[in-house]
C-alpha cells in the first residue's frame, strides 16, 4: 500500500513539474496533459518520444526511470527543444 501511495504521489508530482516547466517556457497553454494510463497505451509507438526532464541530481538519484526515455536537462531547454522531429509526440516528465 505504501508503494502505491508513493507512486501516486510521484505521478501527481510529475504532472505538476512538467506543467511548471512548460509554463516557464511559455508553451504550457498549448501542451496536452495525459494520465499514466494514457502514457502506458502509447509507450513503444514509433511516433512517441519520452523525455525525462528532471534536474541532474534528481534524475541521478532516482530509482524510478521510464525505460526508453531520453534524458533532457531542463536548464538546457533552449538547446534541445528544437532537435526533436516535429512529427513526433513529445512526452515530458519529471518527478
């Protein structure tokens, strides 16, 4: 039960952090939000890229990482934001 509570908390934290990141870049108004169930359905599709945008120390010390996610440092958003294909769906997450 404790693990489920931690996962639920982490999921809520992920969505809050992603929204905060997007809001700071001015693109939050155009960003869609998805649930973890929706993410599970699209994971593995060729049209989807998952980006782990947690800060370096948070990313490095976490035991929870989405398999296949690409690492993208939030502080370098301007460097990597345009490098991904426009025909892909980008899913950003952090916790």
